[in-house]
C-alpha cells in the first residue's frame, strides 16, 4: 500500500489523502488511516490522474537520435514528400527511438497514448511492429493503442486498404483516415472503406481532417452522419478538425450539435498556427474534446517534448484562455477528455480506478498547466513508482 498524504487531488477537498492498494485507488479523503502503508508527504502538491496523449505519431519519431536538419518546403505535400523520400535513410521507424520517447512521456506523467502508425504498401506493417516492440520495452509503464493510418493515401494508394485490414486483424485497435476529399480525392469511397473496416473488426475510427473551410465542414457533417447511422457513438474521432476553428459561431455551433448527437470526439493538437476548434463551444454542445502532441521530433517538424502538461498549455494559449476555469478545460482535454476518447473503462481520481497518478508542485490546475513544473512523483498502477529527485 502507498499513502499520498495531505496533497490536493484535483476535484477533491484540499488536504486529502490518496490510498493506493494493489495498483488501484482504494480511497481519497482527509485523514485516512493506513497502517503499514508506505507514506509520502505531498502536502501543498497537486495530484492529477495520469495524462493522456490522445494523438501522436510514435513511429515517425527521431527522438533521442542525432539532430536531423529540416529542409522540406512549406506545403503539406512538401512535408509528406520529404518524409516519404528520406525516412528509410533515417532509419524510421526505430524501436529504440520510440522507446526513448516513451520513457520521456512516462517520466512526464503520461499513462495512456494513442499513436497513429503509418501503413502503406512500401512500409507494410513495419511501424506497427516497431511501436509494439518499443512498448514492450516499457514493461507496463504506459498503455499504448495504435491507429492504422493511411498517411500516404487510401483510395489514391492501391494496396493500402488491404494492409489496414491486415493490421486490424492483427489487433491494431483503430482505423485511421486522412482528408478524404482534399488529400485522397474521393471522400465517399474513403469513408466507405474506413467505416466498413471498423465494422468488420469492431475497431475505433480516428480520422485526420486538415481540410478547412466549407470542404472541411462538409466532411465533418458527413462523418457525424455516418457515425450516427452506424451506431458508433463514442468510437469515432475527428483529429484536428481545423474547419471548426474557421467557421463563425453559428456554423460551428450547428456542427457541434451534430457531432454531439452522433457521439464523435474531437482531438486537437494546437500546433504551429493551424486553426484550433472552439473547445468551449464544442463542450457546451456536449462534444468530448481531447488533445495530443501530433508529431514529436520527426521528419515533419523539429518540435514537441512529450510533456502533456506543456501541450495543455499550448492548447490553452492558442484558445486565448486566461481565466483559471478556462485553463482547467485544457487540462481536462489532456486527462479525462483523452480517457473518454480512448474509451478507457476505468480512469481518474476515484476509488476503484487504476492508480495512475502524477504529483506536481502547483497549487491549482491552472498553475500546473501554465508552469508545467517538473513531475515529483509518477505512479502507474501497481509495481512502478517514479520519484525523481527524492
Ligand atoms: Zn497527426
């Protein structure tokens, strides 16, 4: 047993203890008795649930290796082309680099990850296997699910659909998509394939949608309608959904209602200056919002740290959140929102949930997001306990 004594668990009374028994939260409250428990005084510290990176690309990462100068042009097609041409020469995917990144993510308190893994005829399932090998090296310290991701096209890249099918048959949890109209050129056929694969394998769906303006908005509505027709509430996600950040309030609100009714999640990264969906508008309509890093130190871009508190800060900043209660919304996206998007059965600061806990030197959730201070303690269920600096 472990007793975190006197901290401020998010959502509970200040000065509450957290009792952990066999990797599960047994109780939260002031003055808990716990004879024989290993006690850690966390007075004045904020206790958070494990952080959830709901959208990243582990297989692409160059993390931990030598610096790779970026030379690609500014267009999306330039980045895709540069990656495709040079990835083999840079040894992508590399289980060692993926494991190095996961080590950093875990040390930052991330307990759950959803990673989009490139699949194409030239790559086969090499990315899926590399991610699995890396996750195995972490030995239970983080839970990772994958999305079979047609990065280089689906309808426009013959042979990819069959490989997605193979990946799902081999246990990959979700099927992905990418700009069904703007990149793949056939939105109806693209979504036919994705929704059919999900139905046949009982998989989740997570579609990259960078298409903006009316083209993007139309596809968001299309995905909502298909989700509703297929009865897949909670199992479908639109990642990025830039168009939502470009519409006026009435248009965004109407789409948000459709997404909420269908049960479609929205996952944002808030990277660079790309449009950010209106998080509070979406939540007010009942849409679940999560967040993630997107690429971390890869051939698409040199940025990204793996720290989900820092990512929540970017989400809050790009959303122009200043009030503490608003900044806390960004933290919700990096924790409970992510857990809902991933469909985690048990999660959070509540008795019965796995003891995935992060202790930080901050007094409030907003302070933790803005300062994203060093993690003092990270617990991941039973048997693993990171205590840097103690
Ligand atoms: Zn992505």
